[in-house]
C-alpha cells in the first residue's frame, strides 16, 4: 500500500510539474523515478504463490513457474539481516521465495507440510515458529511518501 501511495503522489507531482511550475529537468527526473516505481508496484501486485496438492505456482509479473512436489529435491533457507529466503531446489534448477510475501510463515508451513522431512532443513522449520519480520521497506516507502508530499507543498508554497 505505501508503494501505491508513492506512485500516486509521484504522478501528482509529475502532473503539477508539467502543468504548473516545473522545468524540463524536473519532468525528466520525475519520469525516471516513476518508471521503476511503477514496475516495482506492478511486480508486487502480481507476485503470488499458490499451493495445491500437486505443487506450487510462483507468479510474478510476466512469469509463471509451476513446481511439482515430487520435483523439489531440497528446501532450505538463507537469512540476510531481516530478509529470509526459502530456496527450493528442483530437478531443473532452484527457485527463491522471500519473506516479502504476505503470510510468509503460513507459506513456509504449507511447503514443509507437503515435502518429505528429509528434503526440508531443520532451520527452515524454525521459521514457522520464530519468523523474521522485515518492515524496513515499508518504513522507507512511508518516508518517501512524506518527502514527496513535502516537495509538493514547496511547489505550491515556495520558501522564498
């Protein structure tokens, strides 16, 4: 949600810059900011993991990966600071799912329940009971929204 608010605010700032008080440099900088923000927003909007009895489906923007339970040979994890990654090794390669997904603990539990115990690392099971939460990206997006609002206020009410 905060990233969506940032996108709306950036478009509003771009609109104000183009039609009211803005230079060409300002437009270019705002367009350069809007494009990656919009891509990350759409990526997050379409990102989903669906679990069924046959396997799991990892959906991302313009990509879909189907993994059958019998094709998964190992489920491990990697923790870097507050970011947790579940590494699913298959016969065709490996796939990564991060704790940026909603209800990550439930997702990990479902994956572990569907796989044989010898395929799952013990430390991965600990993620279910003691999940690592990462709210730093959320805080940064809210700070960005405040900064964009501050820029818009200075557009309408200049300091000098």
